[in-house]
C-alpha cells in the first residue's frame, strides 16, 4: 500500500468518527431530532382511552347508568380557563339526569368544594384522590363512564370551541342512557 492511500483511508476514518460523534451528540440534546430519526422513547401513551376502566372508587359511578367525571384542581390555570365550560357541562348533565363528579388531586378539600360549587357541583360530589393513585398526569380532563367504570368518552386539557361543541353534543346524546 502506498503512503497516499493510507493517508486518505485514515482521513476518511477520522471524518466518519467525527460525524458519528457529532450526530450522537445532536441526538442526545435534541428530542425533536430523536423523534424525526425515530430513536429513543416514543410518545407517552394517553392516560386513559375509551374502553379503559377508570381507577377511582366505584362509589363515584356505580349508582347511575352513566356519570360525568371532571378531573380538575382549583389552583390549575387550565382548569380556571375551563371553569365556565365545566359549569355548562354540569348544567347540561344535570338537566338530563346525568350525575357529575369532581375528582381532584388537591389536598385542599375546602378550596376544591368552593371551586366545585362554582361549577354547579355539590360538595358531596367532590372526591379527593392522592397523587399517583390514578393514571391521570394532568388536569383538566373530562370523562363519561358507565356504571361499571368503563370509559365511554374522554377529553383532556382545556377544550377549544370545537371540542366543547362535541362534548355538549355527546352529553345530549346521553339523555336516553339515564335511569327513568
């Protein structure tokens, strides 16, 4: 082998090594790049999906054919933003005989009762769960569950106008599901 060939081969090997180090470094610092390349952990699965069983006490839902469960916290900005809509959900559900429950991870029960009252939810329908006892990682969330605790509908976050319309339409469709 000639000296020129060995030098070229060495240069190519060094360049490939540098590109590998640079590429690996870029993947380590950029989640977007990792997603684009398709390496690393995938997106987290949703907390709950339709068909799952809700992981709260069965007393919250077993007494009615369907129940609306609002997951919220009085100190949550997104929950505050959604409060008017959650009040509308409570009113709509109440008008068709569907019970509404507020489930909160907040240990401040009195504050959550006051918040629920503002949503039109009676204080005895407020239930505190300990953090980590349910799969939900963030509030607000809204669910419709059947008497077995199976999730029939679920929405996460502060809903925009289109999602609000869908939720209200879904609630109106539940009128036939209530107990006579």
